[in-house]
C-alpha cells in the first residue's frame, strides 16, 4: 500500500492551458484554509512555498514528526487524519504489472528506475506484483522508456503482464511516444486530459 496520512490524503492543483503553477498555488492555499476552517482538518502544503519547494514524499515521511501542518490543527483529526494539498505540474500515474516475479524483485526493479523524474515502488496487489510509478516529467521519461528499462531487467520466466494508466495523461505524453506502442502501454487519445476537458465542454467560448 502507498503510505497515507488521512482519508482524503492528497488534493493536487494542476495548471492546464494558460494557467501557471503560481495560479495553482493560490487555489491550493485557499483550499487548504477552507478544509482547515470548515472540517478542522490539518493540511500540509507541497509544491512552491515561500521557503522553496516541498515534495509530497517529504510530507509522508515527516508529517506530525519533524513537520507540523501548515494550516489547521497541529494534531491529526480523530477520524480523517490529515491532508496534503499541493500545487504541481501534471504527472502520470502508471503501473507495470509483472508475472513470474517476486515482490522483492519488483522492489529491485522499482529502485532501478527511480530518479528525479520518476517515483516508483514495488507492490503486491492481490496475487500479483507491480511496479507502481509516478512520472513527474512524463515527456522526459515516458512510459515507453520505463517499460523498456524494466523489460531489459527481466529474466525468464518473468514477463510484463500488462501496463495500466491510472487516471488521465497529458496529450503531450502521447506525442512523445510512437503511436504503435500506445495500446501496449494502456494509452490512447480518449484517456488524455485534453479530451476529457473537451468532452465536458470546458474551456469553450
């Protein structure tokens, strides 16, 4: 399981179109204040702050220890815990499901592909294992790059069972990948943020 700090856990604000990260940070701060005032929920802020940037992993590691909430009570809510409210650029949540692979091996693969652009964990989900990835710069290190890297580390009878996109992906990520590989990576235009916005009739004059 991913570490969690509360029921709501994470609320990210992500700039799209002409919006900036600064715009997202303004909405983040407003949302955190409202959560604290209306629900007595402690909130930790991540992304650009006055003292620099703070990452979500640093909050998960230090919440209520070295790090106290930025807004709201200084102790966890008795039933809701706390919430991390952030401003960040688009990221891609994407998983590689493996067969013939132990959890220890999946963790080794995850450690090998982890970088400043990729967060990765080896996880057991039911009877299967996966390398669970967050791509922080998905046009620099793409899903195709990661699947190739993991494929190069597999030994028989290990296989990549399937890939799984969690949520949506910016269309720029698809543009950075050979279209003939989209299906095997669980990518398609219908799963892009831009297509979802268009289908809702948002951003139209």
